[in-house]
C-alpha cells in the first residue's frame, strides 16, 4: 500500500486517487469503487462465485476488476511439483484461462483483457525455497534479463499465472 501511495504522490495523483485495503468480504465498506484489484486471492476462497458477486455489488457501474491467479497450466503444477507449495500457501484451486473467463462473465462482468503471465523460470524461483534465495542475489539489472528469458518460456512451456481485466456490466446482460 505504501508503494501505491508513494507513486500516486510522485505522479501528482494523490488528490485524485485513494487506495484502501479491506478484509474481504467481511469488512469491505459499503461504497462503490471504480477499481478492485483482486490479486492472488480468488484461489484461496472456498466460494469464488460469491466473492465475485460481492465484488460486483460494490463496484460502480462500469467499474473495473483486475484478477491475478495461478494457472492450472503452469508447467511445474502439471508436473506435480507444486502440490506441497499449493497446500502450504492455502491454494484451494487453480484455473485455466477459459474457466476463469467463464466464471467472471457469469458473475456480471465483461472481459476487457486477459493474458498469460509468468513463465517457468520465475515460477520456479518463486515457488522453490532454495531457488528463491537466488532472488536476493539477482541485481535489478539482471532481473530484466530474467524477465525477458522467462517471458520467452511461456509459448514453449505454458504460463504460470493468469491476469484478467473485467468491466462490471448490467446484470440483465449476463450470458
């Protein structure tokens, strides 16, 4: 949250934008929001449909929802190497891009953009405790090289993460 607020100040947006964090869904304020960032959350919730319904209720008309979540197409996951990791971090499920898009659309949203992110390299560095220690030694100038190499692995091996941007639509237009 501190980084978001600092960047808002840096770009002179601090008077126009307000960031909040909320315990979802219990302590979400009864306001309408322009944007909800639901990053690495939905895979932890027992009832993903209810979560999207709750988000729909507090978004302004045409408000945006951004979701990021682990992909069931992740190469390490398909090889069975992330079962322990998923259990330790509380992942209840993973999604394919199509499954997530259908779920989002059934809950009153129109997909604006969806994409596949994070290749096998970054996923390995993030999910493996030993490899993760390498992250401490990778300098910022090397991280760009890692990002480029990682992105190149997505078409070869598959993505490890999904990103969706969706717009709230009139509930009468739900497919």
